[in-house]
C-alpha cells in the first residue's frame, strides 16, 4: 500500500496561531521536500493558501481536544503523523527513517511511535536499534511531540474540553489501560530541536534565529519572552532533564508520588 494511503501529516492548530503557519510550512517543505504523505493543517475557520496543504476547519475556539478530535475524524488514513505548528524543522528529514517507523508500528500493531526522544523510551526493542518501548506510568507517555499515531487510538484517548497540557498530563495515566504499543526513538527522526513558542510568546533565541531567515515570521502578532521568563523556562527544563536521567522505574515512582500528594 502506498504511504499516502496509510498515513497523513496533521499539524493541529487554531486561528490564534495562524502567524506561525507560513514559517512552519516554509521550513517543513524546505527540509522535507519528498514527504510521501498528504499534509493537513487544522484550524478554526482560516484557510492556509498553499496547494500542498489541505486545511481542515473545526471551530471549537481554543478547546484543544474537541477541535483536534474533529480534525482527526476528517482524515481517512489509519495512521497520522502529528506535529505541532511551533515545531519548525531545522535540517533535512530522512524519509526512509520515517517510513521505517511507520512500517514498525504496523508490524507490531502499535499505538504510537514518538519521532523524537522527548521523553526517550524506557526499554529497548530487540532488533530495533532506534526504537524502544514507553512503559505504562512513564511521565508524558502521551506527548504532543511529533509522533506517528494510530488515528483511532489518538481519538480514543482524548476527552472533552481538555487543553493540550491536560491531554498530556491526564492522558498519560489513561494510556496505562493499553499496556503495550507505545514506543519512542532514541535518536530524532523529526528535526525540529524544540518548539519556538511557549504559552504564546516567542523564545528570544528562536525569534532571533528564524527572524533572520526571512521565512515569514510576524513578531507583531505575539510577544517575545523576557530574559526573566527565559530563565524560568530553562530552570523547568533543567529539572525535567535531571528527571530523565533517572532510571525508568525511579521516574515512574516519583511521578506516582507527586500525583498521590496532589
């Protein structure tokens, strides 16, 4: 079966983030010109004017799960490669690596394979040098980092009226009912590094970097983080990095302990 019949790229978004669409897709097609899948953008009402992109509208305001679930239901392929609109590709994507991940998830009848190690997998998969299993109870087992999902699984794990952060935090324990089938790569397959916007504001370094590239960044639409905001964000990332250095069993125990105190 042709790859386009198996998987669709979906960038779930909303009209409030339409200023990111042009730079996102400029970088996407520059770094993945031979993408073998149809490419879709999810929005509220606005349409992105590019013949390479199909816009799927779902007017649920800023309600993330309701909107994205409707966008997913408009897609017909059994798998979807979901990548957020603030993940700008920075270097060429190797199509063979993406297709290898797609073939793997089909072969094992899996639910998800995350295409960046954020977080990394917990245990290796025999015969798969770049893919490992993500165990139940692992922090951010459900993540909105770029991943190939079985479309029906992703829809089933969503609940009404959840924000993107609630989906990750509350959805990860829900996924524990599916003991197997969640995977992640050890080395990145998608090449975005990390996101360019956090809670509606540009990272200072990303604004400087991509602003020099003349790819359509509009800095009048949203603010740029202050140095204090950047320091707070990096402090949080440092805590996360330390957590990820711990063995998977310890990470899961700490996660359960924190939830128990809550």
